[in-house]
C-alpha cells in the first residue's frame, strides 16, 4: 500500500453552494487551484467544514471526482468518510478509493454505551474494506466520542493503514505530547480546531495543520518556523493573527465561508439549511478585522509573510 506521510499544511475545504443551495463546482475548482498554488501539502474534503452530513451520495461523488481531476496527482486528496455505521463508512471509503482519492479521514460516532472494542473494530472494518491510508480524526466536539490516548495508540498499533492522527480533543497540547511519546511507529499528528492552539500544539510535537483556517499561508509560516525550532517566530505570528483565528473558530461555518468569499475562492457564502449563513452585521465585523490584521493587503492573492 502506498502510504504518503501527511505533514505540513493540509487545509480542510468548505463545500461551496449557490444561493439555491446547489453545488457550485466552478468555485470548488477555483478554491482547489488556489490551494495548489499556495503549495499546500494536500487537501481534505467532505469533513465537518465540508458539510458532509448535508450531502447526498451523488453530490459526494461529484465533489470527489472534480477534486481528483482538478488536483491531477499534484497533492494528496483526503476524503472524509465518517458515518455512524461501520458498513456505511466502509462503503464511503470504497467510493473514495474508486474515485481516485489518496486517503480517507474517519472519526467514530457516539454510541449509547461507549465501548473501546467497538471503536477499534470500526477502524478494522474500514481498513479491511479499502487499501487507502486512514487519517484518524479525534474530534469529540462534533462526535461526542472521547478516545483515550491508550485507545488511539492501540488503534495505530493494530490497524496498520492508520498513517495520521488529526488531534482535536481539548486540551490538545498534552494529548499531542502523549501521543507523540507513545507511538510505536511513524505516524503524523496534525492539529485542527482552526489552529486555535497552534503554537502550543507545535511545541508539543504536532507535524502541522489539518484544518480549515482561511489563510493557509499563515499556517505554512507557523509550521515552517516550528520545523526549525524558531518558536519565537511561531508565537509572534500567532499573536499577529490570533484575533482572526479566534473569530473564525466560532461555532458554525458562516464566518469561514464569508472569508473564503472575500478571498475570491467561492462565489457565495451560503451555508446549507439548517445551517445559518452569515448575518450582515457579522460580515461587516469580519471585513473590519481582516483590514486591521492585514492592512493594505489584497487577500485574493497569496499573502507573503
């Protein structure tokens, strides 16, 4: 099995919709090309930010096909295939493989009676149904599943196709550190949560970012500084953009989609119902914050830091 090492900056992409909530594949292609132009290390599609729980299978297929064709093997395409059922998650993972994806990202679903053995079996079944590498997502904020460090380490040990961990269980730095110290083989650990705890995760041993913050150039600069152990620069960069990071990480997708629109990557900031699209007053606040954080900057172009 080809198992690329996932590190650096792998943005999570939003799914763009038209005003009538139909897929906007032209914006989808434009956003992907923008990511490739910024030399990201991969993209992840159909995650929480991708509103995957609001998509039909035919829409998932169209988005995966378009992403794979647009990327044309220049960077890895990781597809979110999480589902509350093991069979359905395996089906979605096979679909991603058949359509040319490079890996899948999977997180377990909440059960009335939590059970570590069933979570382990969930990953085993998905791994047995696809040859693709798996990124294990640990995101209890959306799943209400709390995976302990020993459980994640056991999954990594017993399911060889798990090649990456997306660490989003707060507090993230101690968990990143514990995972890094406990891993028995090379596995990437990437930070999520909109880079909310970026400098602390990087100091704890994170390999980079797998998140949807709308300025991947900032994430790239943070990851590059961490690779050279220049944590003074890491903290200085984080301090400069902390207000933008915090604002964008508020619950919901509306703010992030508005910033993607302002960057010229998507034509419409529509969030699919029942999700809420941004209110005009909040949109004005976002525009003002961007001007303060990046004065005299054309954000439709890659930002130089």
